C-alpha cells in the first residue's frame, strides 16, 4: 500500500462486512399511500387492486422505489463512521428487481460493503464505496438488490 493511499487495512477489512443492523418492516397501506403522495405518482397499479390483478399481481403493489424507505438500523451512522473523511458524495444507485412488494408483506433488509476502491479524481484521491442492500420478503425470497455508490474524500 502506498503511503499516500486512502485504503488502510481497516478500510480494506470493511469489504464484505455489514453496514448497520438488519431490520424487518411490515409494509402498511398507509405508508405506501404517503409515499405515493410524496412522489405524486398515482399509477393505478399502486392504488387499484383490480387493475393490479389484471396486470398479473395479486393486489395493488408498492412503487418499486418505495423499497428505499426501508433501511438497516444504523445505516447512515455506519457510513459516517468511516474515519479520516469529512465529505461524502452520492454517486448513483442501481436496482435489480426480482419481485414486487405489497401491503401486508414483511420486508427484511440487510446491507454490506460490497466494494471499496481508491481513485484519483479532480478533487484528489477519493474512496468509491459500493454498498449492496438485499431486500427479502416474509418467504425469504429476494425482491430487490440495491447497489449504491458513495464517494468519500
């Protein structure tokens, strides 16, 4: 490791480790409706059981991005606790969907540091951290995998 490297053994050792503590959340109709109102997306699949059934779902489903409102306990604190950095930069998020979420589901989310790399940028050296969140329903089926990238400098 280069003396000027941001990749300390401690940071390298974080790869694969949990980010925060897993949490299980009961999905409630009222939470979905608040989310729909906040983002002003009134797609009939989100609010009309009969339309959702005709589209192949058992009942109305939550908007796909609703899943992001469920976070592991201590998730933000774990990101803030990375020593030696004062700033963070959101670099993007990608989602891989395997199923839908509806009112009455119980979703468990776990997060881990999937990758940490050092890169030279216009601002100087920066850590590029990829966090992978896995969301499973009450049957243990993965419904979403979310990968978020954060820059620390």
